[in-house]
């Protein structure tokens, strides 16, 4: 398991110009496409939510989307734990067996 922060070495955006990810308005939709399929999207989003990073596209979410999520879920103290648990549940083979 990667330590907090080490995820950046595997990020789909690691070789991109940061100006592509810190844009405003409709350009954010284009920036989000870099995140789709990124192997560390969950870790990236968790860091932005845990640190309440205000600017840029992180983990495929815009600033506005992250603010809305934080307002909807003020009870979450550790987004990394929550998102990693959700990912494990989603990828566990027996989680969605038809009964």
C-alpha cells in the first residue's frame, strides 16, 4: 500500500502541465478527463477532501463538486479511509454475487 503522498508517482497527470488542472469554468470538464481511468484517482480525491484543497481538479472532481460533497457529508473525518473502504467493497468479487 502506498503511503499518503506517494500516490503522485502513479498519477495520470504527473507529466501534465499543472495549468491544465487549475482552470476555471467549462475548462474544468476537459481537465477532469485526465482523471478518468487514473490508477490513483481515489487517493487524489481523498487528499483534496481531507486537506480541503480549494482549487483545481482533484480525483476527477471540480472545486464546486468537492465543496458540495463536503457540505453534504460534514460527518466524515477521514475521506481516505472512507473512499478506500468503498473501493474495496466495490472491487471485492463476492460483494455483488447474485443470490
